[in-house]
């Protein structure tokens, strides 16, 4: 698994792919690492695409629209899911 952060200035993620994004100045001071997708949400016919990072957010228990994330400096591929998931884990 590749768990290295990639600088956005060096390479952007594949389009329409879920990734982890690092945004030091994100909308929330608590969350600097966010699951995001890199795509052109506002694609309009005849216009040049403008790809951005977006996060689906859930505010106050109700589902909100996707939120554009500014100031993303690094990204990485999502980790693989566990091969074996134990349903009853004792603490």
C-alpha cells in the first residue's frame, strides 16, 4: 500500500477518485485530514473543467450538499479495507 502524502503541486489525484486530503486551513480547525473526491462539480457545456476537492458533509444531523475544500496541499490514496472484520470487539 502506498501511504505517502503527495504534494498537489507535483501531481493531482485521478479524477473522480476518493482520497484523503490534507487541508491545513479547512472549514474546521478540528479536521485537517478529510476524505474527499477530486472532480469538476460545476462542469458546464463548452467550458474548460475546473477540478477541485470536495467533501460530503453532514451538518447537525441532516445531510448537506458537498463542500469545496480550499487550501489542499497534499493527498493520498485511501487505505484498503480490513481483510477480516471482527464484529464483537471487547475493549
